[in-house]
C-alpha cells in the first residue's frame, strides 16, 4: 500500500493500469475499497487512481477542521505527486462533492466529471439546512451510534448483503474516533455548490440508481442536470444508492462508454 505525506496528513492510495487517468473518490465513512468491483474493468484502458480521503480508511487523521475544499486540495496534492496534469474524476455520494469542488476550483485539472448519487449540499437554503439539522438531531437522540451504523448499513444494503457488511464494518471503524467522525460529518453538512454549478465547464455524467434510496439526492441531481451546462443523466437499473455494488456490470459499462465517447457524449 503506497502512502504519501500531503497537506499535514498521509494519504493511502493505489495506482493501477495505464492510459488516460481516472481518479475515483469514495463516499463518506468508507474507503477506497468501495471501488473493488471497478478496478479491473477500468484499468484495461485507464490509469486508475483510488485513495482514502483524509480521516478515512488507511489515510491518517488530522486535527485540522475538515472541509470539502480541504479534501479537494488533498486530491490535487496527490495528482501533483503522481505527475498527473488532468484526470477524469468520478465521485460517489460525498465523494461527488469532493469531485465537484475539484472541477470548480481546479478547472484545468478535470477533463470529465462523473457524479454518482451525489448532491450539491444540504445547506443551500434555510429550510434545507434546518431540516438537515432536525433529522440529524433526532437521529442522534433516538439511536446509539452503533445502532445508527447498523440501520444505515441495512438500509443501503437491502439489495446486496455485501454492501451491508461493508458499510457496517467501515462505520464501526470510524466510531472509534468520535472527534474525527464529527469532523467528517461537519464537512459534509457545510458543503454547498448549488450556486456555482453553472461554472462547471467539463462534460459531466450524473448517475442515479433506479431506486430512491435517498430521495433528496435524486431531487438535487435533477437540478444539477439543469444547472450544469454539459451534463447528462443516466439511471442504473436494479440499483440503489450503492449502485456500483448493486449492479456493477451496468455501472462499469455506462462509465466506460462515457469516458471513451468523444467529448464525453454518447
């Protein structure tokens, strides 16, 4: 497992294959193992980079206040260290927020963008911010942390037992460091790209699972389709939020088609 000391932390990463580079960014409270069903497929034609975000997986924890902008700067430092000028970037859920920040703040570094079951953030309007606060407060008051992890894992894993096992194991690992857990959570809740989405200039693929595991992600994605100039939307059948595990064959084929099509159009 290679690691790099970057930005006051150490990032664990893997580097596969050769060809046009593809950066894969995992979701919240999990790790780069999220992409194990994608690596062999994408590495046939691409140089595939996976990493654990700061405070996740095998990357180190830092005391800095986390933010999506900080995670994005970590990704740029990693690309610099690997000598990669421009990449296609794919982010799942929270990883899609980091991918958006990359494409917005470092426009010359991202040539294609793939946002998988992602969101522009949950604080773009007062009512959304208030609703998010109420949901999290109630959730935290009613359930122990271990029970919350188990409930979330069971919900997202209803289509795949492997997903449930993976999310529960990863969630329990993060609960061992409560300060880091809260730091990550705060970063996710404070992100808001809604009013900047029109600035995204690269071809963008929005992916949703067929089933509404997280309804507001679908609503956000529809708005993202309208706001992002070169965006198109695809659904992955027989899949929920963790669509790259629920239906990896269709997920991989859809992304491969997007990456190999001229200008990201197909």
